[in-house]
C-alpha cells in the first residue's frame, strides 16, 4: 500500500502537473532552492508521487471527454432540431445548436445603384435519422441475436445484423435437413 503524501509532496505533484518542470515545482512546494533539483528527481522516482501525477492526468483527461449523458444530449438536440426553430433571427445561442450543420449568410445588392440589399440565410441541419441510429446503438436497442415473435399462425423473425441473419439461416437450413 503506497505511503500517503506529505503536504509538500502533494503541492509538488500539483505544481509539476501544472508547470511540467520538476525543479520549479519543488521550489514552489516549499523545498529549498539549493536542493530543489535533487528533491524533484527523488520525488519523481517515488511510486506514490507517480500515482498522484497519473491520477491528476486522468482527471484532466476525463474532464475533456464527453461522457455518455453529454453525448446523448447532443444527439437528442440533433434529433429534435427543426427548421422552424431557426426561421426567426439567428441569435448567438441558436448558432451554438448541435442540430446546425452549416449556416451561410449572403448579402446581395439589388437595383442598378445597389440602393436596396437582400440578405439570404441558408441553413443545413444534421441528419436526425443518423443521430437516432447512434442513440439506438448507445442504448443497445440493436441486438446480435434474432428476436422471435410467435403467434399460432406464423413465426416472425426480426434480424438486426448480418451475423444474426447468418445464424438464423443456419438454424432454418438445419431444420429442413432433419
């Protein structure tokens, strides 16, 4: 079990993570400037300090990666995006919508002297069907095994992948050969 870090060691880890310079981190953590280089090298060789620095890196990395719920929210925003939402003035908050794929604004002069101008806005939304497909995959709605619905008159086999189709065909062909 790794030893707990002292306050100086903990500060060293934070400053090293922040600056990337072990000697400066040691000085800022309160070690003597005369021995800071030696202490920094010594600290970096300790397993508990290496573990703390790795933990700090993981926390920083996790904060930059969208989690499951964030991905679902963005995809849901794409699914719910409608052109009607963008027919009024495009405000900065509307331009941040995940549903928008592209916005083009163009101005044209009209008339001989250019006395009146026409402004056109072209909006392109992301494909909601693709977003639904990704959401379905995230929710594991698609299965690898065939789903079978049976009533007294017929058997309905719903196949959602090539692997499941192959398995179903093998089962049906095996039934015929017996």
